[in-house]
């Protein structure tokens, strides 16, 4: 982003990094929900889930989706459809 001051860009570059995720597994369901299992650079695993809108909410099919992305290894919420919630919180992710 060249619109940021150079000193700020240098500091961001020095203190933060972008790491790629490795897709380990992708699962789909009849309602088109998709679950993704990702491996981080430290070999920890996180999940993301892409959930289609419920047609009952809109009265017809919709192209709306909800995306749930783990920002930590493990999760305190415990959603029954998510493997991340079945593990205790181990550490936060900074992408």
C-alpha cells in the first residue's frame, strides 16, 4: 500500500508477516455448507466454514453466505458443527 507513510510501511513489514495456509481438507454438505481445514506454518490446524443463507429467511434462494474463520487454534464458543470448538484455545492467530 503505497499510500501509507514509508516509516509505517517499514514498521509493519518488520513486525508483521503474511503466511500462507495449507488446505488439508474440504468437506461439503447437501445444503452447500463447506468446511475447510487449514494447516498453519507452525503445523497447528484451524477451520473455516462457509454457510449458505437459509432460504426461509428470504423466502427464496439467496446468494448470501456467512463465513466463519478461526482466528485462534481452538475456540471457546463450542459450535457443534466446528472441530475448532472441540479443542481448548491454544493460541491466537495473527494473519
